[in-house]
C-alpha cells in the first residue's frame, strides 16, 4: 500500500490546470519515489515468499539486488536509449517506434525476472529510460491505442480474481472490516505524510490528498502477492476495495481544496 498512483493524481491535477503548482510537483516527485520504494519492497516480499527464508541477510540481499538492478538498468538505458532512438528513426517503417519501445520494456522486464525480481521492476525502469529520450512525446502518443486495448483487459483480470462473497459484512470471516480499516490507514498515513512538507509556498493539504490514491501499481502489487502466495484471495479482495476507495475519494477532495466549481 506504499505506492501512490502517479497516473491518477497527474490526471486530476492536469484536469484542474494545477500541474505547475509547487504542491503538484512535490506530489508527483514523491509518487515516483514511493513507487520505487514499493518496487523494492515487492522484490523483497516475493523473494522471501519464494525462498521461505526471513532473515536480515536475505532481506538485505534482495533489497541490494533490486536497487542495483534499477540503478544499472536506468544508467545503462539512459546511455543507450539515444542511439537506439536514432537507429529506429532511420527505419522508414510504420509502427517501428512503438514496437521497439514495447520490446525494450518487455526485455527489461524479462531481465528483472531472470534476476529473481518482479517483472514490473524492469518495465518501470524501461519507462523511466524512455521518458528521457527526445522521442518521449511520440512514444506516449503511439502507446495510447495499445493502452486503450490492454488496460481494460488488465482491470477485468483484476476484477475476476475478486471474491465478492468475502466482502459481505454479514458473512463469517468477511474481509469487509479489514478493507475499511486498511482504507482508513491508507488515507490517514498519506495525510500525515503531507505534514512533512516544509517548503514555503507549498500547501500541505493538496500534497497530502494528492498522495492518497492507490491505483494501477497497487493492483499489480496485490496481483503479484496473490500469485506468489503471500496473500490469500480474501485479503486480495480487500486490497482491491482499498485501491478503489482511495482512487474515488481523492479527485473530489482535490477539487474542493482548489475551490473548483465554486
């Protein structure tokens, strides 16, 4: 539950015309950092689940592998990406840019998996690398049709794994109470983190509320936990509810804070 949804918060702030605000920059920067922290935690937890060993040495080794992989992949990618983009630019074939961008992301995801890390870590590193290239806007435009096709499939897959009966508050061993408790903790923890803002001219409440939404990354983490056997189906269902509620509550709250519609 560490990872704030960069996509949801950025979209809301963009729709409100507040992306250039100091608070928005703090939120988006912090969201990227806690995505990285979340990925490291995911690598450690899934690694512990696979090995069955919970020790400081094992946790330290897994954390080190995740950090080293991210640093090496990003540094090497930043150096090689411009040459790759120039090479792709020489090829006069329609769709070449998006094909090689997706291949690059899948390749890094496969390398991460080869090193015993979650595939999302490699894909995340690939996204950070491609965002530094001069063709980043073209890649973003060309990836939208692909996202339009695959994103609904992703959410349907997430929903198919939810067991609605386990969320019935009147059923035995129901996870409804756990879902509400986790939601309260998820909101309160981010609101508390907003108090850490110390720069002058940065409003704390927009930062705090902007950090609340969990989203696609949280769902990926929950799915990875379910696949690794770290969490059971009932807890997975509760986590999906937490992601939904935190995603729904933030946009109107941000709108109210910025006084939109008054």
